[in-house]
């Protein structure tokens, strides 16, 4: 037992003593977690295969758990490299003829869309994209935007966003594509991206009512989301800190962050007996 005259350790000495074995503790915990994971191999189950169209249309959360689909196997695949190779040998007259054929396919797709036959509309727009020569960029932009609209109706938001992005790539002033993508981004909770699209719309059309409303409505939602994410992150860091400090008989309550009012910086104070 220590005598009453023994020296009381400083905060720095206490912190050094707490952290000297921290790396070893973390490594030991990680190794234990790996051993536990290996012991559960027998519980692994293989998910059934999904329809490529269904995979393409799922939300970002669902897609994160799904098996990747080879793009060439998807029903909406457009091989632009093959189109580029084909176009080299085409005369201007042949290109115009193919453009007319693509226009007919687009009109068929529009008819299906109006009849709420969105899957058939997607297929017709895809056929039109496989037909229309690459040189007609604005025509192809319309086809991508139309197909994106059909996918959105079928709740295939991720793929619809990709089609809208392709339309914008082909026509950087395509207002309807920005508007549709902004709506889809918001539905996917990608609020920053949505706000950026609505701001772009206002550059193209300062009087657009939906965009004007969105640029006032979205910033508070973004702030709320960011605050929620910050609190979740701090909670996870606190849980991690408590896990590391528990073997030493301490918790994050023993440490307090204090802000310097003059500099705005923070310092950490150790409290042996927190209230």
C-alpha cells in the first residue's frame, strides 16, 4: 500500500500510462473479431440470382447488398464503341436513314409511355439508342432522357439518374434532364447533388418555379441531415472510446473537451472522478 506522501501523478502521466498499451489492445481485439468471423462461415447463405432489370432499378441501399451485373448483360446496355466503329463506314445518307428509324422507335416508346407500359417504353428507347448514329448528340440526349423518365416511373431511380447524366453529357443545356435528375437525386436522399442541379436550372431558366422553390427548401434539409450525421458519428466515436478505455476502468466521461474562446481551439482535460 502506498504511503500518504507518495507523489500524485500529473494528467500527462496518467494519459501516457493509459495509452502505452493501446495499440496492442486494438490488435488483440481485431484478431479476436477475425477469429469470431471465421467461426460463422457455416452460416453463410447465397442469395438467389436477380433479374438484371430489377438489379438496375433498385435504390442505392438495396444495390449495396446485391451482386453486380455485367453491363453487357443488362437489357439497357448500349454498345457505343460498336456504334462508333459502325459509323466510320456509313455515308451521310445512311446516317440520316438510321436517324429516321430511331425517331420511329422513339415515337413507339412514347406511345408505350403514355399507356403506362414503361418496360416496353424502355426497350424501344434502348433500340432507338442502338440505332441512332452518335453524331446526332441532341437526338440521343432526348432518347436517354426519355428512357430515364420511363425508368423513374418504374422506380428504377439509380439507372434513371445515369440516363439523365448521359443526356446532360450529350447536351449540357438540357433543362428537362437537369430537372428530372434533381428530382431523382432528392428521392435518393442525395440532397447536395439535387441542389446543384436546381442551381444549374436557374442559370438556364431563372424563372423556373420548381428550381426556385428547391433552392430555398433544400439547404435547411441538408443542414438537418449533416447535424444528424455528426451526432451519429460522435456517438460511434464515443462507443469506440469507451470500448478502448473500459479495461483501464475509465470511460470517455473522464475526458472533457474545452474550447479556448480566444483561439477557438480545443483542449482535452482529464478528470479522475467525473460527476
